[in-house]
């Protein structure tokens, strides 16, 4: 059985930060919101990439990790359904500092 995913506008309305927005602001966010399906084991974003947005997890778990030059993987944290990440790099105009994968 396939789990039914939440429609993107419904997802936005469940985000705590959306409560602080006016209807006009929320409509603007919704109009610029894009979705991307990432298969299990696939990368959401890569270390060193330019940051053009912050990322919300509609469904699943995204692991943030770094790979050492020796090939050792270190998981920094997990981001669950309904949570967001990447705003720090976006606000600081800095490249991504970690790999993120589903």
C-alpha cells in the first residue's frame, strides 16, 4: 500500500512559521513553492552547492551528513516530516556545508 502524501498547500499551512504570515504573504510563498520527489537513498542537496532555497520535508527523513576525505560518513542530524533546513546557508549566502539525502 502506498502512503498518500499531503498536498503542498496543506503542508505549508501546517508549518508553524506560516502562522506569522498574512494571507497575501502565504499566497506568495505558495506561488513560489516547488516540490521534488527524492527516492530513498537519493541526495536532496550536496555539500558545496549554491543555496537558492531552504528545504522542507513533506514526507520521510532527510539525513544531513559529511563524508571525510578518508571516506568515513558522519551523520550530523536527521530532519523529519514537517521540518525545514538550509535557512542558515541561505541567509548567509554560503554554499551548503553538508550532504543531505533521503
